[in-house]
C-alpha cells in the first residue's frame, strides 16, 4: 500500500539495520560524480520465493536456483557469470524472467566478470578503485574480493564507498548477502526511523529525492507530492530512490480506491445493487458504512457466493480487506504479516486491546479533525478517508454533493474517477481551463449509454444532470388573473403587482438571489414552488452571482457562449448577443441560454398575456412544432401520438377526464402546458378535442419552448 512517510512525526525511534548506513569519515575522498545507477531495478529478482509463480520457479530451475540461493543474492553460481557468458538455454531463461543484459551484469554479476579494460571502457573502473581495487589486483585475483574493502560490512564503508557500491548495483542487503526474510528495507521501508536516524545512515538522501525534508518528515509541513502520486507519475530519479527503499510498483500504489463503494445506493446500476444484495446490503446499510455485519468479515471469510458478488462489484481480496474491513478481521499476528500492524499501534492499539476489544484507544471515538498528523497517516494506510472515518452517510459525500467538480485532474485519477470524466469528454487541459465538453450541453436522454454510465459513476442522475431547467415554475407563468388568492398573496410578499408579475424582468425582486431575499420572502417563494437553486436559475438567471461563484456552479461556460467574459461581467457591459431574438441565436447559444433557464418567451421578456402557452396551450402547433417547442413529451404523457394529433387518430382518454381523475404524471404534464384545474375541467370532461392536453401540481419539469 502507499506509505505516507510522515508517520515519523510520531518520533518512533527503533535501531534497525539500514539500507545505506554511512560511517562519516572526515578524510573521505571527494564525492563521485554519479550518485545513483541508471540501470533499471529488476523488481522480479527480489520477490520472495513463495510469491513466484510456478512458471517463474520452472525458469529458475534452468538457472540452477534453489530456495536458498534465490533468497540470498550473491550466493548462486550463475551470478558469477556475465550475461554474454551464459549458455544459450540459461540466457533464454534469464530473458524470460525479465533480465536485460545490462540488468544482469549489474545486479547479478556486479561486473565481476569484466576485464579491467572493459571496466575502463564502461566508465566503471573509478568505482572499483574507490572500493580498493587496482588493475593488478583485479587481474591477479583468485578470490572475488580483496581484503581491503569488499569483505567489510556495509555500514563499515565510508559514504563514498557506499556510493561506489550503489553504482555497481549493490545496496546494503545485497552487499551483505542478507536473506530476503531479514531485509529491513523490505519490511518497513525505514518509516519508523527518525530523521536523525535516516541522516545517520545516509538514507535521508533517498527520501530527499522523493521530496522529503526534515520538516516534512516530522509533520511540520505537508508531505511532498510523491506521497500521493502513483508509481507511473514518479520521475526516473524518484523511481530509483523508491526502489532503493525496497518499494515496488504494486506496493507503492496500494489497493485501488473502490469508487463504486462510495456512490449512494440510488447511483448504483441494477447489477451493482444485485451484487450488493447478495452481500446482504440494503439501501440503508449501503448508504451508512460500517453498519453491516458482512463488513466485519475478511475476504477469506466470505462464502463463495459472496466472494463472487464482491469480485463482480470490483473488489479483490486486498481492496476488500483494506477499504471494507480495514483489517479489523485480522489477528494481531496477521496484522504484522500484512505489514499494517504498526499503523494500528500508532492509533493506540496493542495485542491485548486488539484481542479482547474491551478497552479500545481514544482514537476510536475521535473525529478525523481531532487526530494527529501521524494518526491521520495511519488511518489512511488502513484505507480510511475523512468521510469513512467519520461514518458520514453516502448521500452527504462529495460525490453526491459536488460530483467531484472541486477536485484537480490529478486528484480525480487518485480516486479512480478520472476515467469517467474522460468518457464525458473532459481532458486535463479542458478541466484546468474550465472549457466544458459537448456532453455538458446535452440533456440526460441525449447521452450515449457509455456517457450515462460515466455520469452515474460520478453521482449524477437524470434530474441532477439536467439541472433546474427540469423544474418548470408553472405558477410563475400563469397570468395574474388566473392565480388563486393564496398565490397572489405570496407574490405580493415578493413585491409583485399585476403589471410586474405579467411583465417578466420588470420587478427588482428578480435581481436578487434567493440568499438575498428576506426570510419572509423566501417562504413566499417556496409557496410559489421555488427553492434556492430554482429561484436563482429561473428568476434571477444567476445575475446576482460574482464570476467566481459562476465557476463553482459550472455556469461560466454557458455565459461565455453568450458573449460574457469575466471583465464584461464585472463591469456590466452586456454582449450584443443579448439583443438578438431567440430565433436568431445559434443552436449552441440557445443550449447555453436553456442551461440558464431561459426559453423563447423569457428571453424576449414577453408579457404573460401574450404567451403561446396560456393563450392556446400549443394547440395550433403541429406534432413536430411541439417537439421544437420542447413540449411534445407532455402531450405524450397525456396520451397523444403523432397520428392522433396530426392525423385522423382517436384523441386519448384524458380528453374525456376530469382533473381529479388524472394521474399525478398527467397533472404535471397538463400544468406544463399552462392548464389549471378549473380551466381543464371547463374545457374538457365529457367532450375532448385535439386542442389541449394535461399537467398538474407537484413537481414541475422543463419548460415550454427552449
């Protein structure tokens, strides 16, 4: 798992073997020019025997390795030969394992089979000279090492001798021929060292390459960027340093963040919900993490059916045990074997409290903000984040609330959601610049299947994607004389008169955002069906917002399409586009205006008494004309088809129904085309006509025309 090194802020101090011990020698010669070998680190060579596949072990048989010689680098006979000296079948086996000639000669043979002249040609002789060799000693050697240096333990070498050894692809464990099981670097990566201990052993140089300083290590400053970067994002120099600290790619990156687990139930696909139910989840237990008994089991303890459901959801054993179980199902010894026991120690656990659970540490009742830097680091290593640590319901997570729009492009990658934004047309540059892709102007129903899946993965659903325009404030667009007394009273609280109500944009109240209304006015707006987001879009069209707030709402792109810039917005210099008629706007401009809750009549500020909707209920439009006006779907809800509207087809049953006999969906549809109950019942009820369909109270939808 990714190790965040500032756990050292705890000040733990344990004296262990170090990777690069340095015996400071005041008489040391001048440093060697290169400090880190540029030969790629062969990660596969330093895998434990029991981590090898059967195919890899078969290859090692050809190389004449045994468990003993593989686990103790420098002890196998094959390593005394350079790559070019290997028999053809052995050379082929080495290549199948993953070695290149350069890797073999450096990490396996350490150039010991080269002649002195070859060492000079390869610019390697200076490192052997630093280690005590001369041409004569090299050419006359019987044993592989002179008494002077190569028989010393690593920590007895001077700093320049260690640098020279590193250039020959040695590090402490391979120099001392330490068995894999005893590699200190491999076990802890020096994370329990103080900065002083790192410095004493010379390891601070490697951490410095990774961006660490003493202040960062002690938790006085934020960790470097490498602490949260994936392996593939490190530079070559950082890769080398990380490898010298015994990291490999999978260990550095850690378990993959299970994005699907942190989407609220309603954002899961049908298949995901089905697999979650096999794991005994309900909507309630899914949305409230750490409340289901199944989460107390390790992956190994799940039934075969449950394991398959978890795999189908996207888990594997490592991800489940870390992100779902947080290793709570492990024994104390098992925690040590998994390499996470020390993180629990930092959080206050010990073998006794872990076993009986009777006296848990204080961290168990602390909120995230109350944890120390080191404790937060430990919690992260156990796959907690702030929301999961605080048991925040999924509906309140930023996916559900903000859809990750406040994240950087890199942060999207870290939490495994960048792929969905790529599907939606974003790339790094457009994300940084706020240039919205074409999908942002599409209605939900116009998205492709892949785009809809991606949008769902980042917690969008149809209503949320389409935004406030899918709320249509029908009451607001009824002429004053058709309003009931209660609605007129609420409008009066908002300072409307008959004239200002019917004349859109003429009342000063529409210049205010919802937050700027008085408490009494907000209550009145709610009686008209508005909430903060719908008022700000349909009434104010975001004019009360500053430019930065528009960016937070992802509306800047729409205003830019309509000619605004930050400067013109600030100075109030209205673009020429706003003088055009709706029909003269480009399709892109109409799409942008629609996102700002405009449609033809509101764009032109047409007096309500002149609207097509309240006057004729769109009855004089053709079927295609209704589609262009954005109201065809309401007529479909009321039972109309193209044949029954334009042709000789029979009108739908709703044309013979009283208002109270219609369904909720039909009420909504009728309201969207400007019918009220009294108007509907007076127009229909026994006799229908291809003149009018139906809507109703409750939740409005998008607007007419658009």
